[in-house]
């Protein structure tokens, strides 16, 4: 069973798949605690907020209501909702708290491509063909070995930044883990003008890429 915070269809707004029609499956629970996290409603798994699956999909506003669902029930929901997108983004919360193999395998069998958004603080349990976006949470829980294997597995790195310190931390992480990912995205934290300016400058200097959370500029989910 997966704990579902919400399921909705939209346009992927971040990194390589930006612009791709996507079904988002947002899982409940994250112990990492990033101060600037934009999905704090997913942090706690509180039994008093357990509801039916129908009540968690297509929420009008962020909430910490969640529901249990199997891989099969998630797929059936896609059909009930007549979703057209063929790309599924599994995010959270921290999706790698769950074994994502059953969900991704089932989606692949039905012709979907899959992507996971993870902090690299838990072992990644997903098929080889799943696109893995690692947004490494430096100095957070999980430990060095887990983070190193996440960095090695990553198809792209997406790093939220607001200060030069965040860029230095990312460079230090590449050194420490012996990884040099080909696709590195800097994502300005909360669309702040200063953070965006910094990200643009650093991307130019290092030949990295900019990811600007397009959905937030558009006012969509
Ligand atoms: C909400 S997280 C969920 C997945 C996973 N826990 C993770 O951190 O990758 C999805 C993405 O949003 C990024 N993010 C969260 N809050 C943000 C903010 N205020 N500004 C920019 N990016 C943010 C995260 O770093 C991550 O890349
Ligand atoms: N449109 C859209 N794109 C996204 N890319 C990553 C998201 C996330 O919250 O993980 C996200 C999201 O919440 N909405
Ligand atoms: S790891 Fe992801 S979901 Fe968890 S607090 Fe950090 S940004 Fe938010
Ligand atoms: Mg988001």
C-alpha cells in the first residue's frame, strides 16, 4: 500500500521533463525537514487524517489528508479520471520511503514512462528505466552511502538554491561522492528574484541548467 497525499494531471514544471503532460502521484511522509520545503503538508503521516482515496485526489488546496492505495488502485484511478498523460511523476513527501518497484513496473506494463523526485536520503527502490531526479539534501538524514548511491543512480540532479553557499555545498558533494552528473539543474528557491539571478549566473559560469518551477509562474498545480 502507498500513502497518497494527492494525484493530479498537469504539466511537469521542473528540470528535463519540463513541459511534459504528467500525472503526479504525491506520497505522504517525509522526515527530512528542509526549511524552505514547498510541500510541508506531506511531512506527517497522521492517522487522524486518513481518508478515502477519492478525498485525496485533485485537492483544491494543500492539505495533510492522505489515503491508502495499491498500485492497481492508483492505475484504476487514472482510468476513472480519464487522464491522458503517459508520463507519471512520483513525488512527495519522500517517495523513496516506499518500494516503488511494484508501482513503476505496473505503470510500465501499461505503457507509461515513470519519473521519481527524491532527496537521496533513502535507498532508491525502482526499476532501471525509471527516470530518477535527485535533489540531494546535504547534511540531512540518510547518511553518506545512501546519498552516494543515489548520486550514482541519478539521471539528473536538481538543486534548489538561494545563496552561494548552496552551490558550494553541491560542488563539495560531487567531490565527496566522486560523481559528476551530466545534467545539473539549479532551481531558485521560491521564485525569489535574488535566487533566480544567482542561479542564472552560476548556470552560465558552470554550464549547468536552470529549472524555474514553470507551474508556479503559471499558477497551476
Ligand atoms: C517537494 S520535493 C518532493 C520530492 C523529494 N522529497 C525531494 O526533495 O526531491 C520536489 C522538489 O521540489 C524542490 N523544492 C521544494 N521546495 C522548494 C522551493 N521552495 N523552491 C524550489 N524548489 C523546491 C525539492 O528540492 C525537490 O526537487
Ligand atoms: N507542475 C508541477 N511540476 C512539478 N515538478 C515537481 C513537482 C513536485 O512537487 O515534486 C511538481 C509539482 O508539484 N507540479
Ligand atoms: S526532502 Fe523534499 S519533501 Fe522532504 S522536506 Fe525536503 S523538499 Fe520537502
Ligand atoms: Mg511541487
